C-alpha cells in the first residue's frame, strides 16, 4: 500500500532529527507534523503513542546508537510500512513457545501450529530479530543459543477493528467505571490459540513415555511464550533470555585433544515408542480434536484444566487433574435437584462419576482409581490430619486418568451429536451395573 508524497516527506523530516533526539519526541515539531499528516490522511485522531512506537520498528535513526545506524530503513520504505499499518485490516501473531526439557521430538504440523527445531537464521526470522534490535538496541537476541531448543509455534490471524492509538495502548480506552479487579473465568494463562495447541499435544500419553516419572511425567515444559505481531503499532516485547531455559554443561574434546566446555539443553528422555506415536498427531487428528472441542461435551472447562494441570506444580497439579475429570463427567444435578423419576437418584455424585468413567473407558479399575484419588483430594481439601505425601504413582495416575477421559470424549464427540446431559445419562446407565 503506497504512501503519499506528503507522508514520505514528513517521515524523511523525522528521520533527519539529529542523534540522540529530543528529550520528548512526542512534542518535537517534526513529530507533531507527521502525526497531523497521519490524522489528515487516515483519520482516528493524532496517533501520539502509537506513532512513536511505530517509528522505532523501521529504525528511527535518532533512537539508534551509531553502531546500529545501518538498521534504519530508508525514509520512503519506513513511510510505506507506516501506510500499510494504517490501512491493513488484519495482523499476524506468532506465539513462540520453547519446549524446555524436551527429548528429541519428531516434526509435527497441525492446524496453524508446528513443533520442530529451527536453525539460528529461521528463529531470528520468527522473532523478527532486526525489529527487536531497533527497539532494544542494548538487548540482542541470542538466537544461536535459543536455536538449541525445540519450539511450538502457533500462528494466529487477528482482525484490526480499532484505530492505531487503541491498538497500541488499549488500557487507555477502558471505561473508568468498570471493575478492574474482575476475573474472566474463561481466560487461561496463555492465549486461547496456544492453550488449544497445548491441549491437543497433552492428549498424548507423555506420562507413559517418560523414563523419569519421578522427575516429571511431562514430555516438555513451556516456561513462557514470546508473541510476535506484525502490527507496526504494537511494540514488541523484549527478546527472551536463553538462561531462563534448562541448559547443562557439555564437555567435548577438540582436535587438539583439549576438553572444551559447551552447553546443551537438559532433556528428560522418552521411550522409543514416543516418536511413531507422536506422528499420529497430524492434521486429521487436529480436525477431530477441534470438532470435539466445539461439541456440547466440551462446553465445560475440560481443556482449561487439562492445560492448567500441565502448567501447575505440586498439589495444584493434582487438583487440576481432578477438576478436569469433574468438568468432563460431572453434572450439577449429580449434587442436587435429581429428577424424581431418576432410577439412580440414590446414587451419590462420586459414584455417578465413577460409573461414567467405567462406561466411557470400559475399565472398572479406572473407576476405582478415581475413587482413591477423590478420597485423597477430599482429605486435602477438608484438612484431615495425617494426609500422607502424594507419591509419584498417584500423581501420574491422576494425570493419566484425566488424559484418557478427555481423549475418550473426543471420540464420543465424533458420533452423532446429542445434548451433554443425554450422553452423561447414557454413560451412567451403562456404567452403574459395572460398579
């Protein structure tokens, strides 16, 4: 999208501001003149904060140290980028998730996500290293060290419905009368697109593949995500440090026979069967997962707590596994207001969930495992004295049960759609005689 001659000339004037620039760029005459032209050509008011951030991404010369002066785009190209940012209707977000402690995994592609290792050059491109260097000239991206790790990368297309200033500083447009302490119960720690990709991967039996269950049943950890937006009005986040990930010393011998200390990612080895089984997590499996997640069977927060358990530690992890099971197979009417015509109205809530587990998994032992875990959970919640420490076996058992139930519900959702209450009633009828 081409920039007008007036816009190019105004950007050129800002580009010629001598280093180190004015004390307050926002009040500098050349900057305010550029803001007025932007408002005249594109509307939406003067983009004060949005424009100051947008100019740094193509390399505002007065903001760059002399050693990085070569990173500044020519004024005409910077103006083109600014014009494009004003006129575009959608932006691409890349969520870059390091897979810390991961063993060597096969490359996967599903939906808008990929799992694989990237070269230093590829990773620098994903992070938009040049833009980062322009915005954070004293904090270089250490792409070579980050490239030692495997990554989950999730792409997301978002519609741009607001003017630049609101895109850059959305908090300035929040109504003052709103409750700033309110909680959206449906939001997780990570963006929904990442949470969905993680939930899909968590359907794999990582706890069975782990060779070091006492250390972790997880096939990987995601300690943070770095989101890259190609919207010029969204200022990028600072480059992450590789030191936030798990690295260990690695001694090699050079051609002179001398020991050289390097570093490599710490890994938790998986069983050999993991690789061929993970290859089944492809586009077709993702479509089945998405179909199930959109069904009535997943209208409760199963996915949220499946991911919550993955991200949590200690007893919080176990509680999240148990909550995922309750969300999957529990009904409000299990606890009260049972219909008088219900032939199983005398069956308690816990036994109802047990019956559904037995029917869904075709496994009576799984129902017994749930009972044991539920009693442990109740002892913790109600503060019973003498509660023993939760061993690795129970921790893994809770994870495995939650995963198997979620996986089985995906399969049920592939059948002709029925209301959730109907499916739960059918499972109860099938499972109750098995107990």
